[in-house]
């Protein structure tokens, strides 16, 4: 069966003129809840691509994408939320008037970059320590 025979049942398949690959990824999320390991239901994700690559190359690309998602976006949504709010901090932000959302995103990224530059691996811990006093902030901003 050709690719186009496979895509015929999909809406707007004709608009995908350059598609060479459809990738299906089934992922399992493992979470620790105290001493128990919880395995969530598998999630299926589909990717379409105009690239002509091997399975290993596509797997590397997809892993790299999720690495960024977990390293930056997840940290911004969970670590940088207001105390007492449920996780989804940045996504739930009520800052909506331009240019404030962009400025606050820059400030959040700047803070994460400062923490990482000074050797923090745990962003929540870095944020807590920065809030405890001015000494760490002076070190982060290279002030005397």
C-alpha cells in the first residue's frame, strides 16, 4: 500500500504534498509516588514529516524535542508557578497584555539560565534558595 493510499482517509491529505513519513510513537510515563512506581497508560503520538530518514534518526529527533520540552517548558510550568497555585504556572498566567507576556517569559528564561550557569540542577531548589536572601542573588547577578 502506498503512502497516499494510507493517507486517503485523512482530512486535507492533499495539502500534505511533501509528506514522506508518518511516525507513530507509543510512550509510557513512569512516575514515583513515594516508594510506589506508577506506570501511566501508554500515550500514542503521531508525527508527519517530509524528511527521508531512518527510524533511528527520527527517534533521535523526537527524543531531542521531548528533552527540550521537559527541560524548559515543564520547568517553567511547574517550578515557576506562584506558591499555592496548582502546577501550570506559566500556562495559567493572567498576564495577557502585550508586551508583558513576552517580558515575563524573558525574565523566567533569564532566571533559569542564571540558575543553570551557577551549577543548579534542581530549578525548584534554586528558586527557593534565591528567595531566602539577598546573598545568593548577589552571586547570581555578580554583584559585590
